[in-house]
C-alpha cells in the first residue's frame, strides 16, 4: 500500500514537471516569461531579438519562438546573422558583406553587441508600421559600432527609407549604457509619429563616443539627452529633416570638429546642461535655422565657430557668462550673431561677419544684462550692430558697407561705443529716443551717404571722433555733449532740431555749405572751436561762442584754381595754334612713293 502511494506521488510530480516544462518551452508565451515582458515594455514590435548574457530569444508578436545560446562576452552582429534566420538577422544572399535586419534588437543589462567590418553594410528594415520597423536599444548595456554603414530600407526596397515611414529604424542607448561609433555612416534613421525618435540617441546617464563618423538624412542626426561624458570628435551631420546635432541636459561632453550642413532645422543645438561647455571647430552650412543655437547655457565657450549660408548664424538665448571667440559668419538670411533672453551675459571676441545686404550682423536684444563685443569686422548687413540691451560695450570694431553701421535703440542703458571705424553705407550711428547714458568715443565715420551720427538720446556724449563725407554729419534731436570732433567733407556739419540744447568743445568743422544749423528755440554752446563754412552759423535758434571759438569762411581753394587756370591756358594755346595753321597747305607725297599703309 505504501509502495502504491509512493508511485502515485511520483506520477503527480512528473506530470507537474512536464506541465511546467511545456509552459516554459519556446512558443508557449507564458505570462511570466521575462522575454515576453520585455516585448510588452518595448512597444510590442512584430519581431524582437532579446539579447541576454547567456541567451538570445526570438519573440514574434508576443510569443517566444526560439532560444539560442550566444558566445560568451561580446555578441557580434555576424553571429546573429548566421544563427537567427532570414526574417530576423541574416546575410544578403548575393553579398556576404551585407546583413539585413528585420527585427528590433534589445540589449539587456550586462550585454555587449558589436557591429564591425564583418558586417560592413547593415540594412535595417523600416516596415510599413511602427511595430514592423526595427531599432537597436538597451540600458546598462553596450553597443560598439566600427567601420560600417547602417542604412534604412523601405518596404519597397528604397534606400534610405522615406522620411515619413512610420517604422524607420533608430538607435537609442538608455540609462547607464554605452554607445561607441567609430568610422561609420548612419543613413535614414529616426522616425516621426506618436513615438518620435532621433536617428541616434544617448539617453540619461548613458555615455560613449562618436569619432570620424557621418550621420546622413536622419530625422535628427544625433542627440544627447542627459548623457554623461560623451566624446564627439570629427563628426558630420547632414541633410537631417530636423536639427542636426542636439546636446541637451548633458554633462562633461567633449566636442571638437563638428560639421552640420543642409539640415532642415538648426545645425548644432545646445539645450540646457548643468556644466560649462567648450566647443571648438564647429562648422555649419546651409541649415534651415540657426547654425548654432545655445539655450540656457552657463559658462559656454564657442571657439572659432564657422557658419556659411545658414538662415541665421549663432543664437545665444538666456546665456550666462558665455563667450564666443573668433566667430566667422557668411551669407546669412537673418542675423549673423544674436543675443537674447533675460539676464544674458555674453562676450563676443573678434567676430568676422559678412552679410548679403539683409539682416543684422550682431543683435543684442532687450533683456541682455551685460554684453561686450570687441575687435573684428562686420560687413554688408542692413544693420551692422543693433544694441537693445543694457550695459553693452562695443569696442575696436570695423564696420563697412552696412546700411546702418550701429543702431542703439529700445530702452538700452549705459552703452559704450569705443574705437569704432565705420565706412560707407547710408547712416553711420543712430541712437534712439528711449535710450540713456550712451557714450561714443575714439571713432571714425567716413563716407556715410546720408548721415554720420543721428541721436535722439538725452545726454549723448560723443568725443574724440572724426566724421567725413556725409551729407549731414551730426543730427541732434535731444540734448548732447560733443567734444574733440573733426567734421569735414560735408554739406551740413551739425544740425540741432527744434528746442534742442547741446554743447560743443574743441570742435573743428569744415563744411561745404552749413556749419552749425540751429532750428527754432535750439541752442548750441561752442567753446574753443573752429567753424568754417559759407554759412557757418545759421537757423532760427542760437549759437553762443565761448573761449577761443572762431567762425570764418572756408579757405580759398588756390590749388584748384591754379589747376583750372592751367587747363584753360592749354585750351587757348591749342586754339591759337589751329587758327594760325588753318591755311597752311597739307603736305603731299611724291607720285613715285607708294603708300603701303
């Protein structure tokens, strides 16, 4: 009897074991299977390859159809191509260097996937739906890509897949993962739709590197989103549908030699981040928005950035203690360098900006707290420099062929313009009515076609400058103090609008017609100055002379008169010569001489 009971218990135990084994077998789809759970957590793709340290599972529509034992340590993509089967990962039938990926690849913690020259061309299917598309992603895992080309393939075989294909592939590394890309090209990655994905993403607390690689035609080329310690060196991102390179909330990123060209959005976008950044060797070309756009940066240093043909060059938004050194911008449609956002403190050193007659070279918008612009050249814009913020210093800059050299407007306060050389254009310097405490010193304005200096700012101080070749050199619409100015080659030197009071000290004026014109109830106080013009002091207002001020006609142009007299004398002598010889017969050539000319 006891023996029968033992036999019964053994049968029950064996039956339970068989049931358990059956439920855990491939294809059973047990609710507790970790691979099925991983499939559910990762958007339920049609086919998913789950890579674990000791197993590789193939999950199709929520069912584990096969399990494989991978090599220890690093799992090469070439191993998947020979082990998983044609619908998953497989070599191309006609080219053993090409691998076709038809499934999403999930890297679980402590796994390493390597894609190298053994699979030199990787074609990843885009599918017709998000679920039928492919991707590679993982957390606390590593993905190593070297010397390969990854390309998306549309359902119709197009390479790369159309930009609006809902299943376009992407690569994303999550928390504490590592992604390294060396000497590779990634083309046609990133998808739109409900779950928007960039082409390649380093997620929060992930790390890795990109060196000597190209990202072509992706949605967003590459994105750092909270990553840490990523190195970017000699990276080219081009023809993205959106932005080229996005660095957001990342830490300790090293970037050198970034090129962004032909992207639909911005070239390089910096969006927040707790640490100071240093970016060197950034080159942007023909991007649909700004070449470089930096938002909420602290301690940013942009060294020698170059922008060619972008919609706008460099934009700094709410930047604190940011420095842009030796920027070069050519051919923008809008602003070459723009600073905006409350509380911004920015330094721009030696800019070299060339426009096409539109936009602004350097725009310091209202809200900018402190800005310092020194050295460099600004050429060929509608407005060379526009100052709307406070505590701005612009020094030692050459401006040429801008319609307006420098404009100070809005409610700008405490603006210092020093050592400026302005050539050509329509107007040299304009200062608006709402501004305060504006000083202009050590400057030169030459050849402005209309006006040299126009000011409606109460209390403007202009000193130690020269204005030459303008129709009207100085136009004052508010109280001003002028000292140490030389004004010549002008039709009208100084014009005070109605009711304006101004002082002039040590002025040297030589005008072709009017020296100082004061309108109704305007008054100019001149001290130790010299005014030479056919109408030296004119208008309905008053000009008071103090100290050693002298007023006279301009010097007689004796040299010009002498030159004109010499020309007239030469004309008279030539006429006399022709009259004296008008009846002299013309010489004849002997008949025996043959003219062969």
